[in-house]
């Protein structure tokens, strides 16, 4: 059985996040959302590595959400078979639902994200999984932080682990690695990864996801001006003085 090559830095960072936040434990049954993009491909191979070396047993299964528009995921099936990863395609009618729900010239990112996430949760609950693993990385967390601040007036990001109202735990094992590391992993191993061209919204006359693209460019510009800015943003996510803001319920008086 083949093994993908993971950098020592990536392994160390994922292992540290896993231990600190207790993402994976004995007897866990983990459902992994596998889109076929660089981040989710990195995630399944990082979990496969942990499964080999961890002093506890857990099971994980990769599932691709089909939008119901005739997608062919045979290449992902072959990939998972080659690397000994349990895999399934979960068929949905998200594309048909979108025809009725999405307005012309409206933004689509949040809609398809919610629908895809809902389908993953449904599959997990119906098939005995206690955790769902997503491939978000540090760049996603930072971009979401600024998006929430600039567009929603809230201070919010992406936690490494949280519990849904229905009792599922959602974990993000890659949350402390950079997007460049997932791109490097795919390139190093010669994997082909799905890009934005596979997004179902490309078949609709609707806006591109300019908000997140703006945030990507914003963070890039910050890094050009302040070399260690991402390091300090990551540190700030761990050092939160919530009694220093304008929320009366959090003030110490």
C-alpha cells in the first residue's frame, strides 16, 4: 500500500494541534469531507499518518458530497483505494435546490458551503460517526476573522474543535498550517487536485466570491509590509483579552 510524503514540519504542526485540542481519541469514528482539493487531500493523508503512529485506535472515512449534476469522482475512488483510505460518494440534490434558492447575481459561497456542510452532518449522524473533520487551514481562519470584522461587525474565526447542536464534534486538524503547505504537499506528491472549476456555482449567473478573494489579497499585502504578521495573528488567537472590548457583559467592573 502506498504512502504519501508529508513534510516533517506539517506532521509536527498537525500532531501538536491534535494533542493540544484533543481532536482525535480512542474509538473515534471520523467522517472526512473530501472535495478533492489540495486541502482535503492533505487532510486525509495527515489522518492516515496519525492513524499509523498514534497509540490509540480510531477509524476515519472520506466522503465526497455530490451536488447531483453528473460529477465523476472515479479518480478519487482510485486514489483512496491506492492509499488504503475508506471512501464513498454521497449523492445529493443540492444543485437542483440551488436553482430555486439562489437569486440571480447573488453570492454563492455561503450557500453551497452551508448545503455541503449540512449534507456531511446528515451522513455522519445517519451512519454512526461522532466527529466530522474539515480541511480548513490557518489562512482560512485569518481570512474569516477579517471577513467577520469588516463585513459583519463581529470578532469570530474558526475553532480547532466545536460541538454542534446535534452532538457531532467538528474538528479542523490542519487549522495551524498554511495554505502554501497544502499546495506544497500536493505538488510534492504529484497529486492532481480539484480547483474552483468544479464548483457548481460556475453554472449560475452569479457573483464570484470577491469578499474572500479580497481578504486573501489583504492578508498577502499585510505579509509584504509586516513579515511576521501571520505569526502574531496566530498567537493573538490564543491570547484573547475579551474584557478589553465594548461588550458590557464581559467587562470587569
